[in-house]
């Protein structure tokens, strides 16, 4: 089984990432990878309370990386592995422009 992660940056800018179920990170490993990327890229909390949900991290990391970086095979795979592991879903849509994660 494969997991699909679609990252939409706007009209005509969509990155389709695919990962084998055997390559998906565990929830803890996925969370750790997203935490590291969130800090590394200087992402800011989206909520006034300062609370950062896992979906917020997924969106912020995608926005920080951008379409060019996510098109890189290795980085795109890492992002897909972490996103799939964090949400445990087979099909995930990350809409950066609308700040929405759906599955």
C-alpha cells in the first residue's frame, strides 16, 4: 500500500509525493522530524495561544520549504514519510495557500 501526499501552493503549483507504507515514519519519529524542520526553518506558531498543532507544523514546514525544495526527491520523500506517519492516513492534501490539511 502507498500513501499519497499532495501539497498545493496555489493555482498550478502542486507537488504529488508518494511513499510506500513500509517507509512511513512512526508517529514519534514523524513528530520529531517535523519539530526539527519547524525550528530549523524558523517557523512561527499560527495561533495566538502559541500552541502548535501537528497540522500547523505540516503546513508551516511545507510553506518554509516551498515547491522547489519539495520537488527534490530526497527531501520530498522525507516530508511525505513524516506527514503520512504523523497523520496515519493514505491520502493527504496539504493546501498551503488556504492553510488547510485534509484527508
